[in-house]
């Protein structure tokens, strides 16, 4: 691999590209999953009726075309082949689905949804992967769950005996004995150990996704202790870069992205919290069983916490359409549930559960009822952005203390009211102020409470209601007031100018306008024992200070949501409106509670308002309102009780009188000041699960219009050997089904825990060796590959469970083995006996993942920023690690996708690794890589450093090793050639230094373009 350029290999590959290959006989795991989830269900529900063996048996076959086997699909019907793998536009099946020919419409009566047609187009473009083989199954396959439990993946873990070996000296750990036993049986021998500097590079990239520094390499080479690698592994596992590296592996498995996908692809600003939670959990060593349970029900296990809400972001990380109609909402809901079930199946259990949505599993012992049982566990789980208090417990403690302080103030106020009110009121009622307020035609309400559907509202001391925060498109304010007056005939609304509102208001739109689309008042008796019923009087618009053209006051009471009262262009000033009651006056004996409902549309609420009422026979002028409530209410209430102050009237009396009494005002001011210091939560938006959804039903062929029966939470029968069945984890109907399914998944004795452990152990092995013990990490079922070393897999899984489901010790166990530390030597005899290296007798060079390539570039350029967590970076050239780059489904980062970063549409257990000319071109010519080469050159070309020494240091930084003498000679020669090409030698020291820097820059670029830079031995 020494000094071989990516460019050469890529261009040679380009010469052998073949267009229009046939559909692969064995589809990739991703292709199989796409077919099972997106294509087969449509074929079954829409096409088989006329194009299957069953249709032929019933005499309903059309066009001689069978679509129920792969061979039949490729053969075609009367019009010839219907499929050209890789070419959707040339495929007859796509033309039929598009209805692009007048004589060819499939299905004939109703065109499929655009999204479904797009799935077929994508499928054909992928090469039409199709796992169906042989003739169509004419009879339903009967599933025998008991027999199915004998399959290796479904058996409970049992103790495994570590095998004896002949060459025991080679084995460093029990892992090696399992590997060596198989090698000795086959007559192959392991490769020699990897040189130390390469071993350090392998271990460092494996655990952190970053290259070792020259200082780290030198220290490792100088370490003479018995187990130098073990010490390095412990240090690497303690770094935060470990969680970033292995968190990125996990995000592939859980199809993480920060947008909804589809045409709208709405961004999810709070989705990054899930990614951060994964990284943090891995760094902190969270046991894997808890790691799983939290992702299913973190909001239940740790309610009201960012951690709990962030963890369950897993459930809603998949794609979800942004544009939904009443016709599609139910189907989309089942699609969302399918995404959850499929990801749990593939990601946690290594099972293709998505195949069971429409029918019993074709190969594995999983009936359709099991699928819907799991889906039912998430029936009440929806998605959305939550506002979570960053320090909920601390805030609650502060609120409790604040309440205690407020209770003391309120108690003092009530004591003052009870002991001093009567005498002080008797003096006040004789004053001129009392007589003046008694003549007011309007009484402005004393507000009891003010709330809104979305907005946060506050009540001022003068009774005004003010908007505080959280403006929404459509909102409803609900304001409650109380009065002891009767005979109310009109209501008044004041929309008040306010410096805190846009353009000084009174509305909340950018120009200060508002649109009042609804105004309703409901009157209820204050007396709980009253037999009177609430009334909602019919209102009429009487007058307003101003009415915008086409937005009259009458539109606020016409019961039409798309109309309303507005005041453009009269912004920045007070406005008022009066609504009269048609019919009987309002008011109950013993007091009345008035509930005002004000509806607003399109972010056009009112920033500050007051409400009032009057009981005159004629409407008073708008300018005659008083902010104080009339003393008629006081006198009328006293008169009704013969002048006696009692529990019924004291609250209303003192509420009004307190406006005029200095001591009452002082005490109320203190109470209001204290209330204004209410501890506020530090709310953080987190995209996660929230309550919502309806019952889940078992669907015939997965069709939402063909409901069979209600589905209750249940689990895979083949992974449930508890005597009490599901009740072991879900003992009572009221138990939370998401918590219960997490308990079942992690129960290694009676539930799915044995398989869960096998799957995760296999993933860890896969990312250390490039291939899992099971080569199909997302499919441990019958269609997947069997394990090369089943006993080793079970032994590792058993150690994993017995060790408390800890991942870091698992890394240490694997990396301490001789099989992990061996080199890549290819022995002819071994190749003859085991060409595919199923016996793990050598290590193949592995290309770094896209993110690791980018991160390694930033690292060697000295540009990598070690900032942890936080909102994602939209700029691809950000110095942060790639795991923190924004993942928007419709705007994937070209550099990363070029190096095979997956599309986050479904769980990805194993990435592809293509070799393309464009990869070499990007490494050679992109401004990003060239900038890194320039930075690397500046790192090594220090004053007084000879070019050859600078080049050698650049190799240590970029490749993790010093160049051999022959390599250094070639690199120096290349540098000298570049120097000659740049310009003739200059006597000017500055010019000469610039020429040297440029030539070193080009030499550094060569190092970055070597295969060795993006591959790990």
C-alpha cells in the first residue's frame, strides 16, 4: 500500500465500469430490506390479484404476466420483459405505474400515490433487488414457533466451553482459542502480528475515528511494559472521542437524521439532542441494556428531563412526511409505526420485521400478529418538539420555596382584609373618589386568570392582559373574570398600544396589526350550589374605533374562522370595540364568572388588551371607560345581604376597594413583586416522542382499509419463553407498554435479550474487523448469513451479559486478542484453503468511513475542534467532527456521500465501500483538502527545518509512521520536481521561502491522496 495513490486505482476502475447489469441474484441487505418494506407490500396488495399463480388458478391472470417471483418479473408477459434493472425510464413496469401510455395504466382504476411510484423508480434504479426465488408458494406456510426456537439465533444463551488448542502460546485470550481451534482444524495459520506503529493506528482509528499523533506513536513505541496496547486502549476508551466514533456507528443503525424527508423535508431543530445523548451515554459507559430501554421509554423512565426526552428521539428519528391530508393521515401513521418496528427489528434484534407488515414472515417464525403486537406498544406514541426544563428538579425546588414565601404574604393580606377592612371601607365610601367611580358607565374587568392555547400571557395590576412569549399561527386566549353585578348587556374589548409589541402594536404581526376571528363570552354561576346553567349569549358588533377594509368588527362574531376584525393601517395606537347582547341580559344571583374566548389567526394576536362590561340600556361612548370597577357592584352586593360582609361578597368587595386603599395597594404591590420573581424554567426544545395516536389494528395485507381486529401490545413468540407469557413484562393493562417492551428486549433469560446481545456483540466485532461473525449484521434470520464461529459469538454474548452489558470491557477483550493484533500477510496455502478469510487468519486493509476520512483530514491539518455536543453545523467546512454536521435528508453532504455515507432512510448495519474516480478527484482538487494540505505544510515547515525533515514529519502526522528511506527519497524527488515547476530559484529569501512552502504543500497533498491515508491495515 506504500505510496500508491487513490487516483491511479480509481481511474483504472473507471475503465471497467459496466452499464445496465442484470438484477443481482443475491441482493444486498439494504436492497432486500427496501424490497420487503417498500415493494413487496404493494405487489401483494395491488398486483397479485391479476398477476400471480393464484390469479391464474382463478382464471384472472392478465397479460400473461406473473409478478410473484423474481424470475417471472424478469421474464415478463405478452409485451415482453417489464423490467430493465438499473433503468427506470426504460422499464415497462414504471411506465405502467406512471400511466405514461394511454393503453397501459396499472393499477387500471386508481393510480398509485407519487411516493409509491417513486419507491418503485428507486428500486429499479438500485438494480431491482428481489430475494424471491423459485416458484411462488401456492399454499400458506404454517409457522411452527416451537420448532423455530431451535434456530441458532433464537436459542437462549448457554455456557460455552472454551476449546483446547495445540498452539496455545499464540492465544492471548479465550477469543483466540475459538479462532485458533477452527484454523487448526482447517490447516491454516494466522498471520504474524502487525508492527507496533500500525497497530496503534488501527486501535486509535477503531476507538476514536482519529489518527494517533506523532507523540502518541513515539510513546507507544518506547513503552516496554508487558501490555502496552492494553494501556493505550484504556486511555482511548476514556476519551470523549470514543463516544463520537461509536455514536456515529449507532446513528447508522437507527437511521438518524434531522429532517422529515420526503418532498417537504422539514428541519427538526431539536433532533440533535438524541445524537448528543447517544455520544454521552457511550462515553459514560451506560450499560447496553439500559441504553436500549431508554431509547424506547426514556421519557417514562426519567420524565421531565432532557435526557429522557432526548433518548426517545430514537423512536421518531425516521422519515415522516410534512404534508398530510385527511385521506393519507392513517396510512402515514401506520408507515411511522412500521418505521419504528422495522428499526427495532433490524437495529436491535437483527430481524427483518418490516417484512411482516403485510403477511407472516416468509422465512422466519414470525407471524403477522407478532408484528402488530409490537406496533401496538407504540400506539400512543407520536412525535413533535417538546420544551423540556434543563434543570427540572432544581426548578421545582425553587418553585416550592417561592410558593411558601408567597403563602406568607397572602396570609398577611387576608389577615389585614379580615381585621381592618370594614372600618376602612366605611370611611372610604363617603369620599369623593368613591362617588366619582360610581358613575362610570363601563366597568373594566378584574381578571382572575388568562391563558392561551400556545402563547404565554400575563395579567398586569391594572387588569390588562399582556402577551409574553410563544406566538403561534393560530391561537385562542381564554380570560376569566368574576362580577356580582347582574343585568349585563354589553362587553368591551380594548386593544392597547404597547412598546413591547411589534411596531408598538396593538397586534403581534410584524406591522402591529391583529385579526380577531372570534369573540365569545360564556357566563357561569359563581355559586357552586346554584341550579342555573351556563349561558353563551349571542353577540352583535356595535361599534369600533376603526375597521380595516374587508375586516369589519362584525366578522369577529360571524362564526367564520377565515374572517375577522383588523385595524390596518391604524397601528401604534389604542383601539376599542363594543359587542352587544342580543336577547336577555346576563348575570346570576350570587355572582357570575365570565369566560372570554378570543380567537386569532396567522400570528395576528393582540399584544395587550383589557376587557370590560356594562349594564346600561344604551351603549356608552367608547371614551367613557374607567380602569376601576364601579362601586355599584360593591353597594349592590352589600345591599343584597343587608349590609353584611360575608364569604360570598367579601372577595369581590375587597378586590374593588383595594384599588383605593394605600395599605392594601402596598401589600398587593409586594405580592405582585414577589409573583414577578417566579422561577422560570430553562426550556430546551427537544425533538422527541409525545402523547398521541390511536389504537393499532391488525391489517389484512397491511392495508389500512382492511382492519381485522384491534392489536394489543405483544412480543415475538419465538423470543418469549416465559411461562406467564407477555404478562411477565406487562403484568397489568395500565402498565406502560414501551417500558415493558424494553424489559422484554433486554431479558436474556426469558425474552429477547440473548439475541439482543448476539447482535450487539456482532456489531462490535464487525467494526473492529471489517466484517461481523455474522456477515449480515441486520439479518440474523434464515435469509441472513450464519455465523462463522457460532460458539465464539455465544461466548462473547454471554460474557457481555454477565459483565453487566458493558461495551468498553468488550472492546478491551477483543482488542487484547492475537487475532485482532495480527497483520495482513497473505499466505498462498491459506488462500487456497480459505479464500474468503472466514477463519480470520489475516486482517484485510479497511477503508475509513466518510466521516473518519474528513475528521482525519481536519486532525492532520491541525484544524479539528474538540467541542462536544450542541446544535449541528450547517457548514460542511466547519472544524467540528463530522458527527456534528447537520443531517438533512434532502441535502446530504456531497463529500460524505461520495465516500459512501448512507442515506438515513432505514437502518443501515453495514456501509458499502465504492471506489470511484470522483473520490480521487475530490481528494486531489477540492478546496477543503487543499486547505488541509496547506495547513499540514505549515505545521511541518518550521524555521530552520530542512525540506526532507519536514516531509518525514508530514508522513508521521498523516500516515502514523516515518517513511522508509526509499519512500523519503521519492517524496523528496517529487518535492524538487514541484520546486522546479513553480519557478526558477530566487535570490530573494522571501520568494524562495514561498516557493519552498508551495512545493511542500504539493508534497503534503500527495500524502493525503495516498491509499494509506484513508485505509487502515
